[in-house]
C-alpha cells in the first residue's frame, strides 16, 4: 500500500501503521513543507520509499513503480485526479471528518453545527467527485450541545476519526473489501468560499435566533475572524463563549 499523509492526523496514523503494520507500507507520499512528518518518515523508511507530492508526470511514474494494491489518504489536502486513482489495483480510501453523505468538502464542522447535525466521521472509497465514493464505515457523534463550538467539534472529530481508522484498519487493508457499502447520495460539496459567505451577517436581514446562535458557535474558530458584519464602512467581528448555567 501507499499512504498519502499530512499534518497532525497523518503523523498519528503513520506512527500507528509503522508500529503495527510496517510491512504494509510500500511507500509514503508527503509534502516537503510538512517538516515533522518528513522527519519521522526519514527515520523509519528508506528515502527511496518517500515520494514528495508534485503535479508532474514524475509523480505518476514513481507511484506506478511500486504497483500498489491501494492508496490511503490520511488527512490529505489535495484532490487526486483520475489518472492517479487508476494506479492502485484495489482503489483508494479516504478519511473524512463528517457523517457522510452530509457536509462533504471543506469545513464540515462549521456546516454540521449550522445545520444541527448529524455529527460524525467516515471512511470511504474515493472517486472523481469530492467525498462522494461509497461509504465503508462511519460513526455518529452524539451529545453535541450548545457549548460545543466549531473548534471543539473539530477536535472531537479528529479524535473520533483516528479511533475509527485504528479500529477498522485490519479490515481496510484486505485486498478487496467484502460486504455491503453505503451508497453516498448526492449532496452539496462545500468550498471555503461558502463558509466565508455564510459568515457575513447583514444588518438589514432577519434571522432566526437559533440559526444566529449556531452561526456564531460554528465560526468561533481561531484564527478565523468569527462572524463579521459591516456598519458605517467598517467591518466588525464577533466571537462568543457559551457555557451551561444552573
């Protein structure tokens, strides 16, 4: 298998794989600027088995050389084009911090709060549409109350996603995944600009109180500016803190 790994979650899962399934790792694909994960990989694997991400045909050739059974995307920030998805014999698997098919794409924690759930994490097959391949596993997250803002939900999602992957990897690593997979019905795929647009309050517009509270919770995510509004040609931001009281 070839593992595309990035960031904190990619590093946590790579450490898990090197410790428990070392022989599964034919190669890893990393981003050069991701210094911590690159440093770790260089200690654990031959440099010939470390591939740095690029958009050139050289990447294709390097991946083809290993004749991989599967690709795993471990918090991978880039979209794999069709020509790359054709390389692994038994497909590509991705992890996603939402309860698919809800909240595909960017900022699922924001949209889950704004839409009052469902909350959860998923593992799915990858196709040419973002977060739209068949769902292999998913787990609901319950007990999300009004004290949980966008940042807290983000961290909860990451914790649960790591747990789900670790618990299910023995199954995911098999050559062909037998058993039913959930159809991933067509739903909106969100982009970052959608969150930015939704986070601007118009002072001339009427909002339901619960929607406005949820919007403030969802965007309460440093280093973002929170929810913004304009008045007298000046832009203001709002961040809130919600706590339960007796």
